[in-house]
């Protein structure tokens, strides 16, 4: 979570913003990250940063594998899953392993001036 805050602040500085109103994380079911733990950590790591008053949004991503035989995606139950169509085994995880900073919402300078 500390890295997400660092990346969001870096993005805001590059854009010339002074405040971040929200960040969105994409959290895959197989990423090893627990959304509730991220939310708990969020409360501590954002203090004293540009994100102090920001909202945290978490998008949970279900695991999806690719079947090379069927040439199609299918819902996965792990890193190695069986295609429900042809029963082929696949380890080609296409979604569900990510932990990404998907979006940073910045406060506009004009809005800051109005609310200050």
C-alpha cells in the first residue's frame, strides 16, 4: 500500500496537482493481496500525504485462464486450471494475478482554490 501511495503522489506531482481525491486498485483474486488488509493499511499510510482525504476504491478481479485448444478464456479456480469445455489443463493466467494502481483522481487547481 505504501508503494501505491508513492506512485499516486508521483503521478500527481507530474500533473501539477496538489491533492489526490481517490485512487483505484485492481486486486486479482490470486494476487496474494487481501482487500480488507489493503483497506486497513490504507488508513495508516495515507496520513500526512497528498492522499490524506482521498478515497480508496478496490476492483476485485476474478481469475481467468486461456485455453490453447479452444482458443478461449475461461473462469479459473487457480494458477493451473482445467478448461470446462475440452478439459485441457492451462496455466496461462490472463487475469486475477494483478495488483495494480489503476486510476488516480486528482483535485483540480481551480477546485482547490474554491474550497480553500
